[in-house]
C-alpha cells in the first residue's frame, strides 16, 4: 500500500482540487481519495479538479477551519483542500452515498448506501469487509451507522462528521459529484495490509456524576438526577447558570464535557453540551439514554494539545508493522479550544510519526471502536487510524 498527500489554498475551487492532486502525484492502482476542504468552496468543482488526476472515488467532508498536512496547518483565513490517496493493487474498495431527504429514516439511508458500496466491491456475499469508513452530517450519525451495520455486521469503523467554520449548518459531505448537508457516505475496504485505530477523548474523569433521568428525543439532556441538566452541571463547576446559557455552554464545556462509559469501561464516549435552553435542558452533540450514568470530564488546553502525541504513541504501540500512513480525525471543538496553539498539534504529530504521510481533519463528530466493543460515535474525541503494508 502507498499513500500520497497534497493540498491547495487556491481561491478557485477547480484549480484548488487540481493543485492538491498534482502535489500528491499520479499513482498506479489508486483506489480512493479522501478529500477534506473549506465549506466556502463549490465542492463539485474541487472534486472535478481532483478527478483530472485520479480515476477513483473521491470521498470526504468539509472540515472546521483547516486541515493539518505533512507541511503544516493549512487553512485559517484561506480556503483550503487537503487530500490523501490510497494506492494498492491488492485493495478492493466499494463506496456508497445517501441523501437523507430521500429516505424515511437515517437508518434506511445508512443501509442503502452500504448496500451500494457492498455491491460495488463484487466480493462474495459471505466475506465481510476488513474496515469501514463513514462520513455523515452531525445530526443522526448513530442511526446511519445502525443501517450500515445491518448490511455488513460488526466491522471496524473510522471517520467523522462534516463541519463548517461557524456551526451554522454550512457543512457538506460528498462522494464524487454527489453532495449533501444531510446524509452519509461510506467506503468499505477489503485489504491485505494491517490497520489499527485509537479512539479516545483523552479526558480525566472527575467524581461528578449522575443518572440521566430525562431525555427529549435523542440528544436533549433534560435532567440529571431529576435536576435540570444545566443547573446540575453549573453546580458541579461552581458556576452560575447564567454563565452557561445559550451558546455559552458550547465553549464552556470544551475543557469539561460529559462522558458515558461503555459496558466494560474500556471507552468513555464524550458527549459535548452544545446549547443551553431556557428550561435549563442541554442540547448534546450525540445520542443519550435514560437511566445511564453521565460523568463530568476534564482536560486543560495543555492536555488537549499533548493528547495528540500521546494518542499517536498509543496507536503506534498497536502496530505489528511500520505504518504506511495515518488518517487522523480530530474534533473541531477541541481545535477551537486549542485555538492559536494549533501549530503545537502539528509538532506533536511530527514528533511521533516523523515523515510518514498523514492527513488530519477537524470534525463535528468522531467515529471509532475499542477492542471487542461496538463501533460508536462521540464528540470532542480523537479517532486516529494507522495503515501498514
């Protein structure tokens, strides 16, 4: 397996795609291009430029404020696109896409997109993929995933949700010429090379915890221990509820979000409070379940930066062979908390993996797995995946 990377900040969308692809270079047996770009571009034009060089699927989503490439942080006040190309004569890839508006449920959309990807591979029906990549809108990820799992069963997962720069719903996800703000795209991999994923929030547990006693819909936390959620959280933090209302909650919880443990305690899936409602309920960036425990988590900005290097080191320790490349999904909320120190994140990456090709995107939801646990989604998390020969 070979991985190539390229980027561009050209204001012209088509030229940006073409420049990024030319920088990466032509590759025999190119099987898929991951492309992460600014929400300010006309996406179909960027992809058209990329496909001038690569005759294979282009999949991805818009990324929050930028990407990190081997050359450094790309983006900021400039439009940007970063790509990673997988080339491998022994790799089989199938892709699928679903626009949510065309289906009665997100689960159905996930199922149909994954069926399309599965048929594209032309692999025997009883042979499971080795790995699944998913990108989706940051609204119903868990349900898209349920649909995918219905088709292929338990297959290791990586990927993340589309993001924009201002949390205004300007995000998009895409597969070749298909683009949507609400839906999902999936890629299934049959491969002879190895891989590993490290999925973590890298936060510390506190002793503040409570039972979720009421949820509205799937993502509105109404009460903890029968106390309005914002009031309970404010008490834990020693804050006034007025300091957390509306959009204030989102930034206030980057260094102290909520977490939910899996059944074995191997993973704490982070739940990012996004908005405090007038009734003191919280809108959360991922699904919740009543009568489960929620824990207040903590990390300093220093720890958010340093967690990148630590997580990469943990990922490398899982590998049986030297890595060919790294696909790094980093939460956009963490990136906002890190702010002007983003170049320190680049330094963390380079210190651990050196000159190995990589791409890092910034998402509004992260997907991964831990050991024998189910695939899951979270917010404010890192999902780092390494690929070997």
